[in-house]
């Protein structure tokens, strides 16, 4: 089509300019420069390509939800991992408790966004259904001074959640928007493992103050932890740092230390990513036992080395939030 248009233009030019110049009063207008047919094609295709890209960007911008703060919540901290089984939920619970233990003047909430595998009810020793306010908002369940909300409060313990994406997104929207949190300085969100729809839905809907990435020092976990960190960077969420969980095991009899999952893997990844290591959490029987009984180590053994490790992580998170605000 463009080639035929070019041929037509060339015939017009030959007819108009071949034997004489055009006159306009006393000035001579020289014939326009000839243009290669390939140049015509490239210019036209370039214009169409830019126009198509601009339309696509505008369409995508219209389709993305606008971020809206959660009513009453000052700062949202997400605790994430690239894969499951690295102690993310235990870290999220003890981080929330550590934030409160370090500064009793602050109010802290905990949201369990792991729809398919909610752990907060067990870890925080909570059961029952949330009550509704006059405004038809759910009241969080409370324990250890922390208001909590989880999909686990809305279903039976043994009932699997077999939902497609749209139902999960609707559930996340309700957990974010239809909960009466009151006033919170910090809302800690226990994210599901991976980098999928739920993570993107939360990030696109709510302003996130920062992300904490949890990983063991094991290489197979660090690969996925890096994917998680890169996801947050891609969507412009600050990565506050990494928590190296299960960093070392100390024998309770001889006190010999063994790095079961390797040593300093998360520290090396943090250096590669240019972020901080917020702290090291040991692999300790006390953490496992207190978590299984719904008495997190920060509240049940506040003077233990394990509890102090979580509180150091909480202090590092607050410091990083303050640095980011400057």
C-alpha cells in the first residue's frame, strides 16, 4: 500500500516539476527532495509503532488500581519470601511482637495474607470468627496486644481453600478494606510465598512502607529470595533488608554450633543486592516449641537469646523506615 502511494507521488512530482519550476510571485520554490521508498515505509511504521505503544501504556494505566492507604494505618510492612518453609510466618509474628515490645507506645497489627495456608491463628493462639461493627467491618481478633486478621478465622481448620484467582483477589480486598483496624503505627503483613497474584494485588492497592525478605542461608532458598527482592524493586517497593533465618544450630548438650543450611548465604545475597541484613535468627528448639503452642518466643521467653534476636530485627526495621523517610 505504501509502495503504491510512493509511486503515485513520484508521478505527480514528475508532472509538476520535470520541465519547469513553480513560481509564486517572484520567488522560485525548488522541488522537494526525493525520498527513498524504504525511508517512507520506515517513517510511517515508526509513527504507528510509537502511537501503539502510547495507547498501550495509557490502557494499562487505566487498568491498574490506584493505591489507597488502609484507614487508620500509618505504615505497612510486608514480610515475604521467595519460597515456603523458611520461617516467614514465624518471623512475621515475632517481628510484630518485637515492634510492640521495643516501644509500648506504638500500636501494631498483624494481617495474614497467606490465603491458602494461614498460619497466624495457630502462631497467635487465636480461634473464632471476627465480630462485625455497625459499619459492617470485621473486628480483628486480639492476643498479646496485637490485633490480628486471617482467612483462618473465617473457615474451619481442616477445610482446604480451593479457589480460583478472582475469588482470592476478592478475599484479599476484604482483608485489606473491610477490617476495623482502629489506629495502627505499623501493620505487618505476612505475605504468601512466591511472586504471584496476591503479592501484586496487595502492592498495587496499598502503599507499602517497606519489605522484609526472609531466607535461610541455603542456596536453593536464596535463589527464590532474590526473585522476591527483585519483584519488590520492580514495583518500586523499598526492600528494608534480609533476615537470615535458621542461621546456626547450637547443640543443647555441648553447645557446639553447626551451620546446617550453610553460613552467611543471606549476607552474601544482601551484599549483592545492596541491602542490609536485618538480623540472624538461630535454628533453636525453643522457637519451634513456642510457635507450635501459640506462645511466640518474644512473649513467652522475652529474655532468651532467640527473643532478643527478633527484637534486634524489629529495631533494625524501625531504623530503616526512619532512614527511608529522611
